[in-house]
C-alpha cells in the first residue's frame, strides 16, 4: 500500500470512528457534518472526498459494522454441525455482538438504519452478498438435509433472525426487562421449534 493510500485509509477510519462516536453520544439529530469534522479533526473537504456526503459516510459506517455482524453469524453457522446447533450459534453470536459492540449495534438497530435500509435495501443486501449467500447456503443445506422445514428462504431467515433482532432492539432501547444471556439460552429452542422439519 502506498503512503497516499495509507493516509486515505487512516482518514476514512478517523471519519467513520468519529461518526459512530457522535451518533452514540448525540443521537441521529446530533450526527451532522460539523460534529463529525470537529470530532475527527479531519477537514470538511476530506469527508466529502472520501464519502461524498454525510449520507455516504453513514452508509459506509453501517456497511462496516453490518459486515462484522454478518461475519460473526456466518462463522457461527459454518462451525455448527447441525441446523439446530447453527441456530443456537447464530443467536449467541448476534446477542454477543449487541453486548460487545453496543455503539455499532445501536446504529444498526436505529430508526436511521431502518429508514436507510428500507430506502436502499437492495443496495445494502447486494453489498453484503457474500455473507448473505453463506446464510442462504446454510438454510438450503438444512432444508435439503431434512433438518429445516421446506419453507421459502426469506421466511426461514425471518423466523431465525426476527426474534433475535427484536430482543436485541429491546435491550438496546434501554428497556431493562430483557437479559441477553437468558435470551441466548432460551431463544434457540423456541426458534428451532418454528423452523425444524
């Protein structure tokens, strides 16, 4: 990597880290170009050069952390010997991510991310194609082996991840009635009952 490329990467990382910090500390309303530039120490021109706009920066930040989350999920699925173990691993990985990376999890489960996801869902999904394909492959293998019910792929994905996302969202919203460790123990069996063959 050339020194110029390295400087560009460092600048991008500074901006991404600052955007996350501003979002966590000030919420969506506080996430402005001015706040990100001030927090990062990077020039306004650099932000526009690297990301085009605040929207581009937020999109890159969301992609960065969504990629990490999907990486954890696919690793858990890959390491499981059975579909049932895969569900348990995916639940544990997702909830552990929400606990260990609270700031990024807040962003990924925020109304801001929901709006962007609804507006640019296909683009986000395409950007994560390799990870999404691994999840789809795991589902297909489970259906083909007779472990998972022969339901359409999106339905199985929703039945597996929907409850986990809801529990993570509830916990991240500040409602103290959800224990994520307990959820990690109880959810896999309930999810398994909904998707087993």
